[in-house]
C-alpha cells in the first residue's frame, strides 16, 4: 500500500538518506511511498535499520529529487 505525504514534510520518506520505494506525484506537491525503507545516514541512530517512511529524524536532509 502506498502512502501520500507532502514534499514539505520532514519525514524519512522525503529524506535523501532514506532508501525505499517512492515517487513524486505528477502535481509535484506530494510523494507516494511504501511504508518501510532503510536509513543510510551515517550520523543517524536509524542507520542500517528498517524504518517507517513517516518517521522524523534530526538528521533529515531533503531528497535531492525534490529540489
């Protein structure tokens, strides 16, 4: 099941370091993503763990595809 979130939200699914299935909606204002992915940020305590795309993290960095 795909979940929708605005591109302005600071969730893992909109983060550069999140690896999961996601795509930008044609409107360009939101993304769709699968529930779980993996964090690849070396500074994050979530690194290497499977996490929900809806989580928040203080190491968030906007996904380059959204810039």
